[in-house]
């Protein structure tokens, strides 16, 4: 994996800059630190068994052998350069310090973090602006997303085979087709389009390093429509539609309202979770969006089992 820093700039406050003279060489150290998640304990130290500190204090300088005013880093014996750090200093009384373009090669597979840390209290309110690029040997897809490209590629082939078999049987027995089978055909078609769009979305992301918002939006939308129609179809079949009753009667409007509400809640959740984003939503935001979908899913399940029980009772009465 490779990490590249593109002209990252650090801007400090005027009050912080005024503490230094124009002729002062280097001051206001900011350290960019890259480390594997499992090596978190190699950053920071504790003086005499007390609270763990990130920055080196006078007491820690005696016990840890670190340099006061810098982040405490204990390199691994096997990899003395890791955790990896890039120091950036301000010159004199300047307001801006620039980290020049730099590439970092990472040879070990793992989950890596990037921290920008300063130990000088005078840098409080520091503003960071710039871009970092992270690329695996196989492309830009993050490790947790990389298997999804293969998964959706295989799903596209499976849906293609299913579609060919279904359409061939559909054409063969077209005179005996029921309305429910027409709905199933639509759902299979939506599923085929959805997984194909997801495959192209991840393939494009892997190549360019950016999520294509248009493809992602349509993949999410087709998926949401498919989920909504699947739940509605299962519900109406449980109610006996096409089995013991030709129409739903007064229940039609209720089913449509539930389906429309579920579509809106699920669409909002999936759009905010996928379109243009790479990181997961924060816990509170995700809970706020997931809760309505979970409640509606529970309502679907309850209504399906209740309706199915009544339909089975009607079938048993007819058999008797």
C-alpha cells in the first residue's frame, strides 16, 4: 500500500505566530504519524505508572528517553521506522507551514491510522488543509470494500443465469402466467440492474479513488425499489392475494402507504450511507436513520405473519 501527501498546509493563529521572531529558525512542531492499529500502544508513555500521555514531558524524558515537546514513539525492534512520522516546522513568525509532497510505502497488510499531533499548547486552533491518497496494490478500494467488487461481479453473473432461465420459462408458459409472476419478473430485473450497478460503482472507485455519485445513487435507488416491492409482494401473498382472494379490497391503500413510507426511509438511509461517502456514519446519525427502517421492517414482519395465519385458517376451512 502507498500513502501520498499532497501539499498539506498548516495554518496557526496570529497570536501563536507572534510568540516567535522573524529570525527564529524552526518552531511549532507538527508531527504526521502513520501506524498500524495494533501498534497503538507504541505511541505515548507513562511516568512512574501514571496516566498515559502522548507528548513527552520532563518526567517522561527521564523515564522514556524521549525528547521533550515531541510525541513519544517507541519503534518496533523488527521495524525500526514504524510507527512512521513526518515532522513539519513553522519558520520564524510565519502563519503557514507546508508539508511537501511525500510518499510512504507500507509493506505490511493491516488497518492503518494517520494522526496529526502537536505538543505545543501555543498551536491550539491549528487548521489543516490538504489531501492524502491511500492506494492498495489492487487499487484505491479500502480493505473493507475490496471484496465487494468481486462479490457483486459474481452476483451479476448469477442474476444473469437466473434471468435467462426465468425468461425462458416465462416465454414457454406465457399463457398460464399469474399476476404474481409478473411482479417476480420485475423484482428479478431490478435485482439484476442493482448488482450490475454496484459492480461498476466499486470498479470505478477502485480505478479513480472517488465514488461515482451518479452510479451509486442509481444502485441505491434500484436496490431500495427492489427491497420495497419484495416486502409488498410477500405481504400480499400472505394476505391470500392470488390464492384465496382476487383483490385486496380496502387493504390496498394501507399496503401502498406502508410501502411508500418504507421506500422513503430506506432510500434516505442508503443515500446518506453510500452516495459520495467512504467512512461509516457516526453512531448517532446512523441510529437516527436506521431506527425508522427497523420499525417498518418489524411492522412488515408482524403483518406478514398475522396475515399468513389468517390465510392458512381460511384454506383449512375450505378443505373441510
